C-alpha cells in the first residue's frame, strides 16, 4: 500500500501532537517494510533543524514530499476552493493519515484522522460560539467521511 501521512507537526517543537506524529512515523517505517510511506511537509522558511528532521526519515519505503507553501495559504485554498487535492500533491495513495483533527483537505483515497482534544464537547462554556461552530463543522465532516477516527 502507498500510505500518506501529514508530517507537518514534527517540524516544530516536539511536544504533544508533534511528539505523537514523530513517534508514529519513526516506528511505522521501522517495523513495516512492506508499505510505502509518503510523508507530507509544508512550510515556507528553510531551516537546518527542519532539514535534519526530514532527512532522519529515510529508507526504501519512505518518500518525503516537501512543499514550500505557507500553511495558512494552503489551508485557505483547501477550505475555500477544495484545491489542490492531496492526490494532486502526493500522487495516488491508498490511505492518508491526518494525525491531528483540523478540516482535512480534499482527497479521493480513504483517510483516517487522530483526534487529540475533545474538550470543546464537554466544556463548551469555555469556547466562543464561532469556535464551537467551527469544531462542529470539522467533526461533522470527519465523522461522515473518515474511514477511521482514532482518539488519543
């Protein structure tokens, strides 16, 4: 299988979700030699630290795809125009993993998502109406379209 993973979180401080993504990728490519992993990165400014992290994920079953695009710019196009699709950026995939719950970009393959925080459902008095509406829209799509939802 050709499996894509959004690896953007590992490029910033490795805490919480970033650490989860780092260990997930590190262990998957170490123990699974049958599948091909396509790691998706997006950032604007080059940094030596980012380069070292990306290069640490290498092997015959790993393909690193780096896009020099600001995250907010890509998110705007995904959320406004549903373009460009992950398929267009990474090629044909059998599965794509969004290791954090945001409004996932358009994709034709099956996808899974990891949800790290559902506090807004239990303690909604601490959120604005706009925040709650945004979470509801995102999670409605996730529940409707994702092949699998993981919770951490």
